[in-house]
C-alpha cells in the first residue's frame, strides 16, 4: 500500500547547532513560484494521470496535493479526468492487480503494479462506482465470504468495505444509478439466504439491504456473466438467467436468443452487448430486435480465441484483452485491442477504422 515517508535530519558534530528563531510567522511555500495556489492547482490538475508518478518527487507539497481529495475534485470540475484500465492477472496460483493510467498508448508500455489486496478471495464479483472498484465476496478457504474490499483508484489503496448480509462466490454484480446490485453466488438452503439472494448497496447509506426477489422462480447459485443494458441488469446462470429492471423493480427471464448466444466475457458499448462465440468471432446482441449480429471488420485484426479473453467498454471503444505469452523472467505479455464499433444503416455492426493493437508487460 502507499505509505508515508518520514524524513529525519541529523548532524555529524557532537554538539547541536543553535537554531535561529524569528517572531515573524513563516509564509507557506507556493505550489508554483509567482502563481496563486488556486491557479497553480488548476495547472497541475491538467497534467495527464500517466505523468502523476513523475510529479510526486517534485516536493512534499506536490506529493500531498496530488494525493488530496481537493486535487481530484478540481480535475472533475475542469473535465480533466481520464479513464484508467485495471487488470487482475493470474500468476501461477495467485492473482496480481495492475493498472494502466493511459488507456491509449502509442508504444509498448509497462503495466503498473498495485498493492496486493489484504485477502485474495476466489471467485469474487466486481463493480465500479466513480473512482472506486468494489471486490465483492468470493470464497476464502472454500467458504463463501461476506467481505467487500474497495480500491480507491485516486491513490490506488485498498480498504475494507461494508459486509454483505450473506456470503457469496461467483455472484453477479452490476452498478446502476450509483448503486451496486448483487445476486446469486449462494445456495438458497434457508430463509436467510432466500430473502437475501439479491442485495443492493447504496454508498450514501453505507449498508447492504435485501433486494426483493420472491418472484424469481429459479434462484441459481453460480452466475457466470452479467451486464447492464438500458438500466436493466442481465445475469446469466448455467440454465438461463434473470433480468432485473431497476426503474420498474421487476424481475424477468433472459430472452432465449440472448441466452443461446452469450458466451464468455461480454461488454456493452452504445447499448449493444458484445461477446465472442465458440468460433472465436465477436458478435453483438441488439436488445430491441432480439438478434445477434457478427461484428464485421475484425477478421484480419484479431486472432481466433475460444476462451481466455475479456472485454470492457473503454471510453466508448470496445477493448479486448487476452494473455499473449510469458515474457522472460516470469513476465507476462498482455495483448490489448481497441476497436471503434459502429451501427450501420442496414442494422449491422462494423469496425469504423483499423484496430489498434498494443502489447503490455507487467513489471
């Protein structure tokens, strides 16, 4: 985790030197000489996040400023925030977290490691609200956990969050209107787990509450994928799945056509759910037309991968990531493809320009 450095000044002589004192109060040092601090703060806040680590050694004042909530609030006010990509990569029998502050590099770049999570569960769910990533549940020593760990992406530091009402592993989690909804991941073998099969968390309140789910016919334990489309949460299980309309507070079943075509990890871009099928092709699902359509233009830009890839909406682009190979010395190489997708006039889906491919290495 990020720590604080304490500086200690010593002298080589045996006797302490006298210290001059003055009755005049010492003026605080400015962030940037000859500039008011509010102006200097706005100048620093416009620096891309990929350079923040280079700014920290400038001075203690700069270090404390760049890590302060006021600094990030200023970046938000001047629309200087940036999306960063966070990855949880498997290394042998453990997982390590990395982030990339600039999601659109122009050359080969290194992924920056994050502090390890205090307790690494197996099969947790993930959700994002603002600058925080929530790691929800998972099993610890084969026991489903109620724990929640929160990564503050402003300072890349983990902290314990409010615990859920029941333990979960391999649950579905999604964010709608700055609230986290989690469902499944627990056996419904008693009333407590049945009532709390689905929960909702409001950060403004700070507690998990049961999400009424008595109308759900089959409360599956294992949820292998989920996504949010037009305010509705789609959670996939081994046999079908459920849909929860947040605005109407209504449950339903996943459309059969969506269930039959959804394979592997998925991402929603511009209202279309994209995933890769068993042939290694990327397809998009149109909710309104209840139809799958192949994404045209990726045949020469991407390899055929049946599994192991993941997807995410990266600032309006479809970002596909997969493990390329092990580098020398135990390093891993991660391939990243950024794809600009577009809905054609004929209702099809296509790539608007050449796919950008990058190779990232962990440190």
